């Protein structure tokens, strides 16, 4: 080995050594932060941290680093909602006459900055402009990024919708969880199965709460998905103007939700998280914002790194996924006019 080669080898060795020491220090710092959050003096901080990481697919295991399963059980978000939840009172919703509303005025986009919560709210004045989009084949095809799903239906906007199989955060977004109803037909799930659903009927009225899929069809449900958090928090946030306290657990994460005002306008809400600007929102934060903007009923949808809003062909919120927008099986799509059938 000549002197130049030997000198280069020493330099490279020092670089690798420095990189190794730096990574080890960062790892120790991260472990220290996790230890403080999980074993520190604040039970409130421990509860919020544990609930937040347990709502994720990829890093749920972090809660097990310093906490035993017994300790985790004490901090879990547990819904007290059973499968006999209160049904929405459709007489409280009075869809306004939107026949004369111009395309430019049919939707309203609002920047949300409420306390520590930041995100976007899209108000769709004609609820019949909102449909459920799907990928090209559950289980046989990967999911679609929301931008592609909106484009598939020639939509003007959209948000992600129901949950999907996502083991360890590596799912391809092609297989939904629970129930999917599209154009009044069950595309995924069992007619006799009971699901915590968020759906829109043929009168443009939003339904949230638990019901059998067949009962939903009998009520005229056109579009519906289901979603339950990893720890079992059900999707209903507000029913008939009342906040569903039994589902207000959970941590701080990006959120997506769908609500409806008394005049029938649909509220599509996406709140950011896991960024330097905001850690995210709790279920209570989502319910509070929905109430502020007039929601009579509201349901929680898939959140975390799936929470995305598309408007005019672009993602307009902060996507929390480090690898870019997730592939998803379903999304609520806003059309430029009222949906009148599959040949719309």
C-alpha cells in the first residue's frame, strides 16, 4: 500500500468512525427522549405519547421499549361505544336548494389554525357532489395515491377515506378494512356484518355510527366506509349535535374527518401533524373544529400518514408520510357537479 492509499484509508476510517459515533449519539438521545416520555414524571405526557404512537402502523412498537404490556394497557385508548349506537336523526338535516349555486361558489376552502391545530377545511355546499372513489381492484391491485384517485373520477378535490391493511406500515393500500359501499352496492364486507361507518345516503345526508351493512343499504346508503383506530376507537365524533365522549381518547396525530351542517353542506377536514409546525390533533380537537363550523354529525376517517387533501390537482396540506403520499383504497371525491349516476 502506497502512502496516498494509506492516507485515504485513514481519512475514510475517521469519517466512518465519526459517522458511527454520531449515529450512536443520536440513538442515545432518541432513547433518552422516549424514556422521558414513557417513564418520566408526567403521567399525562406518558398517556398522550403512548396513545399517539399506538395509533401508527409503523412505530407502534416504540411504546414497548420501556413500558410493559400491563402498563400499556393502562394508557390505551378504549372506546366505550357498543354496536347499538344512537342513529342520526335525518330530520335535523335540511339540504339547501343548491340548484342555482355556481361551480365557483359550490365549494369553499378554509385554512385552519386553531390553537396547535393546522390544516384545511373544504365546505361542499351540495352534498351530492361528494362520492366515494376506489382503487382499481381491492386485493388484486395496489391502492392509488389520492391525486390519481381524484383524477380517475375527474374530481376537483378529495380526501382520504377508510382504513386499509397496513401491517407495520408497509401495506400497498390495496385492501380496505371493514366495509366499502359504492353506488349503493357492497364492494367489500358482509351484508350481515356490523361496522362503525361513515357514509352518505341518496338524499345527500351523512350517517355516522354502527349499523349492519344491509341496514345501511336499506336506508339508501350510496357511499360508505368504516374506520376504527388500532386501539378500537370508533369513528363517530358527533351525532345529532352531541360530541361522542366515548370516542374522544387517542393521541396527537394527523386527522381526517367528514361532517355535515344543518343545511346539508359537507365539511371535509384534514389536520396536519408530525411536523415542526404542528404535532397533530386529538379527537377532541377534531370535534371542536367541526362544531365551530356547524357540524350536526361528524365521523373520523383514517388518519396519520394517510391524511391528505387534494384540491385543483395538488396536495394542499402537509403530508406526514416521509416517502410521499400513501396509496389508499378509498377516498371521498368532490365532483364539479351533482352525481347523477355511474355515467355522470
